[in-house]
C-alpha cells in the first residue's frame, strides 16, 4: 500500500533561475543539487516545515528526458502559464503575501476570501502558477 509521496516535479525553464526563486524568494531549503550524468542536474527543494517532500526543479531541455521538439513544446506551455499548478500553505496570508511581494514574487491574484478559504495566486519565474492559501485556524 502506498503511504505517501516524497518527490514531485515542477518543470522549469532555467534551473539556476528557479534555484534563486524557490530558495531566495520563497525561502525553500535545498535537499539535493548534484550532477546527474554528464548532462543533467538533479535539484530538489522543500518548504522548511516539510522536509520529507522534495520538489524536483526539473529542467526542460533536451539533456535528460525530452527531445528537442518536446522540450520546445513543454517550454512554451510552461512559459505561457498553462502547465504547472500547485497549492502552498501558510499560517498568515497577509504577512506572507507582503513578504513575497517585497521579494519580487509576481501575484496574479491578490489575497481574497473564497468559498474554499483565504488565498492568493502567484507565478514562479518560469510561468508556473500556484495558489497560496492560509491554513485553516
């Protein structure tokens, strides 16, 4: 029986830029940053309070898992903001929103109370978008 997920991927246009965004802007921790064969890089990060979930910042290029044509299509989808999506939780929406905004994080939707909770929507530096939701009290 499956008990939990411990790795998931976010496809990124540039791993160096994604490293900066996820570590320096979102405050994530680096788990692994290693060469994977002669061409690839295995880069995983996690929210500080969730060390058992590693998020792989997976490069979209023709070095590891994509051929040139597939890499071009995937890059186009990610850059257009039509591919990636996820939800991150925080304890204080307004404080986290202001902190991230001050660090240059682009928000597509400001914090608002919705039927499902208090949330905002932001994009990473590749175009992936995420909901930021306040943990229910």
